[in-house]
C-alpha cells in the first residue's frame, strides 16, 4: 500500500536537501532548474545547513545525482554549465513532469525546482513511497525516461 503526505512548496527546499543528504541515488526531474536555496537537516557532512543547489552537489560527492530537464530550455544553461564532476544531466524533449525520486520515496507536484516553484507560487506537492523501490525503475515505468542504475 502506498502512503502519501502533502508538502507545502516552501518546504520543498528542505525536502530536496534531506533527500540529497540521505539517499544514495537521487533524480531531480523538472523542466526548469535553478540554483535554488536548499535547507539540510543537522549533520556533520556539510559546511552549512542552508546552501545553493550547486554548492550542495559539490559537497555531496557520494550521492549519485541525475538532473533531468527539458531539452532546449535556455533557462537550464546556468546549471548545465556549472555542474560538479560526477553529477549527470539528461535533457528530455517535451518534459513537463516535476519529480524528485530516490529508491525510497518520490516527490510529485506542480513546482519546478526554481525560486518561483519553491517560494513564490502556490503549488501542489505530495510525497509518496516509491513502490518500485528503485529510482530508475520508477523513471522508466512511470515517465518513460531511461535511467540506468547499473554500477551505481
């Protein structure tokens, strides 16, 4: 049985931080992606509890992160041009989904991972268990996005 709970869009920055910090493998799916401000749980791994996405990706080297964005969107060039080594970016034609997925759970919602999506707009956000228990399988079955988890 899949369990779900709702999340306010202004809490999404914390949810992403928590997921990046605790999951082995994370895929962030959003047509538009910005270097948003994230919040992290108390920990001894990061320099700060509040930091921008790119800074967090730089520090969280052991988390396997794939960013999946819409093909051809100039908005995503800032992130694309500054990605830390080891972070993958996949551009998908016609992408409209907004999902943060790891093996354990999935954020589904209307919020792009942008300043507007996280702090300005009124968005619908929900967290559910990943019934596939695998980030790649969820992406392949539900979004038809080929995301290989082999050797990860």
